[in-house]
């Protein structure tokens, strides 16, 4: 596992065409923006692991982008 330290508005690149940007850091939450091709499927791990969660429909749709 690679660990990268970034500050808000700093980015890192994955492969040739995916850029991850840290938008903000709060007490226990980090907001990131992921710029990737449409064919790249991006899911939060809690959706893959089948754990029960309390998400709104918009949050689930957001994870499918």
C-alpha cells in the first residue's frame, strides 16, 4: 500500500488518466475529487463489502460515478 500526504487542493495521479484532488480536510472527514474516464468504475469500499449503511440515494449514485 502506498501512503501519500496531501494538503487541500493538492493532487496526485493514478495511471495515465486519473487525477485525485483533496478538496478539504475536516476533523474526521476528507473530501476528494476524482477526475477519471467515464469507463472507470469508482465505488466506495463500504458499498462493495455489503455492510449495512445509512446512505441517501444521491450518495449511492455519487459512488457509482
